[in-house]
C-alpha cells in the first residue's frame, strides 16, 4: 500500500507542532544578565596582548557561587573587554542563579592570585534583569602593589648619594621627593 504524501506531511507537521506546544516540555532557563567592560591594572589598560592569565567571575555578596558558573577565564574579547554572563535564578532550571537586580561581587584573578578591585568599590555591583547588559569598567591593583605605604632609600648615605622618597596610595604614585647629598 502506498501512502499519500499529503497525509505523511500532515502527520509530520502535527508531531512537530505537538512537541513545540506540549505543556510537559520544560521552559528554557532565563537569559543570563551580562556585565562587561574595560580592565585597568595599576593604571594600565589591558588589551589582548596583556590579558594572559586573567579570570573574571561573579559571586553573591556572601561569597556563595552561582550555578552554572559565571566565570570568563579566557581573558578579553576582540574589543579588549571582559565579559561575564551571570545565570538568573529560576526555581526549576537554575535554583542557584542570581536574583535579578541583586547585589553581587566581581572577582578578578591573575594566574590564580586574587587582585584587589578598587573600582567599583570592593567589586560590588548591581546585577541587571534577565537578558540585560551592564557596563562595568574595572580598576584593579595587582597583588604586588601595596594599597598604601611608602618606600625610601636607606637613612645612612655616603657623600654624593641620592636619597629618594616615594608614596604609593592605591597603586598610584602620589608624590616623589629626590635629594642629592652634596660632596
């Protein structure tokens, strides 16, 4: 017996339509909220030639992690921006996602060492809604840069020695005093 093509096509269309509108089919998870922006470390803006080893992630203010993991470990994109997509909470598909419009913390690591986020203050950010994009430019200080302090030459100097004093606050040299001791 030969089936008619119109019956086969109608049956196939009904099967596809039932799969699309079937209420038993789970809803997809909500779109993530995205943060992205430029990255400046110790006053120097990162680009694709200097972004090796950087990892960006976002956690809740209490330090708990979101699931799925919102880490961007491959450095910067072709526009020299970091991008992190944060999953939005859904009771069925993403129970450990972030609440829309909630506070969170962005953390940045260089080769596994956590860097200090100076701006936004302590890395605290407000997440957007599902599908939203928020620009957050980051200003970081490396682990080797003191957050505040001084450095100075030894107090005992011989004739013709140079004495130098420098103050660094939040990774920026605020003033430098150099004196040459006469002969």
